[in-house]
């Protein structure tokens, strides 16, 4: 069955404003009569919950296991028949996800070769490629300040040095995959409404009735 909904992935380092922009885009689409399912990775699933335990330091494991768990969580997110993404898209519902495989390419490639991760995610890429990936670009020092202002605890990858490496790897992955992926990079260090306007200007056309 040909899928009819659009699939948009938001990417960015921790605290870059993905959640804020997804909320705004969802509101705008729903106002225009376009149904939206909002979701995230790691997903709210048994595998996603295990990843969360690792992120908060309750469960310890190795980097290759973490990378493999993200692959498993992603495939389950796409394929499961209760709330899997293909099911929504095939019904004509648009899907916006907070993180998708570029998160793995960027975060896991700090510890593992990027090609290993891209290859491991190939089944997901072949099953479901985003119509567009929106990358919200913010300096890691700025996002760490935002995180420190808003939260008492930090997760596994939430350190400035680590996020500097991760941001670099996002751009490496975009360059590597520029022929097969549609990527929109926006400056995320300005007024949230201004960012939302630019995103709408660049991708709103996908939803013309
Ligand atoms: P993410 O989902 O990428 O972690 P959030 O949308 O949760 O990011 O934003 C992280 C924090 O930064 C929140 O406290 C949010 O209110 C704030 N924030 C989001 N966008 C901006 C922005 N453009 N400028 C300043 N602060 C922002
Ligand atoms: P997220 O739920 O976005 O963080 P939070 O709820 O704390 O804002 O993601 C949790 C962490 O998982 C985040 O640091 C990014 C990381 N991550 C990966 O390392 N690889 C992946 O493939 C994904 C989807 C997330």
C-alpha cells in the first residue's frame, strides 16, 4: 500500500528546541485540517524504556549494545501493529517524530564508526525515509545552559564536550547522505516563533491541498 501521510523527523542536540518546534508545527497543521501523530525516539515501548534506563544511568552496557537497541527500538517504532508509524501513514495521518536515525548517526558515531551505524540502520531507512529531516542548529554551550536551567538531572550524553562532537557528526552525516536524504538546517538560536515561521515557509508546501 502506498503511504499517504507525510513523515517529518526533527533532529538536533539535546535542548535544541525540537519539542518546542514540533508543538508549533503540529498546531499549525491541525488548524489547516491536517491530522498529525506526534511521536519520539527512544519510543515509549519496552525497548525504549530499557534505553531510558541506560540514559539515566540505572542500567550499564556497552556502546555497541546501545546502538543496536536504538536500531531495534526504531524498527519496532516503524513496524509494530498497535501504534507503528507505517500504520498511521498508511491511514493518511501525518507523523512528526522527535529524533530518528540521524540521532543514531550523530550520537552513536562518537563511540563507533559512522558507517557501522548507517549500515545497521539500513533496514529502517529502506522501510521509512523521512520526507524531510529538520535539523535545529544551536551551539552546545547554549543548549547546556537551557538544560541546566530547566532540569535537576543530566542524562548520559548531556555534557558540552560530548554535544560539540555530536553536532559535528550531524553535519558529517548530512554531507555523507546528501544525495538520498532531504535535510533542512535552521538556526535555532533565536525567537521560537521566528524559527517556526522559517520551518513553515520551507516545508508548508508539502501540505498544499
Ligand atoms: P528539545 O526537545 O530539543 O530537548 P525543548 O523544546 O524541550 O528542546 O527546549 C529545551 C528548553 O529550551 C526548554 O526549556 C524550552 O523552553 C527552551 N527553548 C526552546 N526553544 C528555544 C529558543 N528558540 N530560544 C530559547 N529557549 C528555547
Ligand atoms: P530524548 O528523549 O530526546 O532526550 P530528553 O527526553 O532527555 O530530551 O533522547 C534521549 C537521548 O538519547 C538523547 O541524549 C539523544 C539520545 N539518542 C541517541 O543517542 N541515539 C538515538 O538514535 C536516539 C533516537 C537518541
